[in-house]
């Protein structure tokens, strides 16, 4: 449905497509600003205590970051292979 609307918009012309792109980009920027402001307004410092869980510590943070990083690399590799 979104693809059909995009194709129809492109068939109408470049100016309309540019306007639609600008509107959607502005909407995304407003959403990002809203999330940042809402995050600051709803911040509760009690949620950050303790910052690191004593049972996992820094080593647990590194393990989680490593798993996330290599998971993303694997996903990226699959997407690249699917495109070829």
C-alpha cells in the first residue's frame, strides 16, 4: 500500500515528491525532538541506581555490547547477501 502510494506520487512529478519527502522528514525530526524532550521530562534518577548490576558488573556490559555488535554484523551480512 505504501509502495503504491510512493509510485503514484513519483508519477505526479519531482516537485510533489520533494514536498512529500520534506514533510516526512520534518515529521521524523519532530518525533525525535519529542522523544528527547519527553525523555528529559520523565527522567527519574532512581532508575539509574545502581548503574551497573553488582552480579554482572562491567564484564556483563561488555558481553552484552559484544553480542549486540556481532548480532548486528550478522544481520547486515545477511541483508547484503540477499541483495546480491
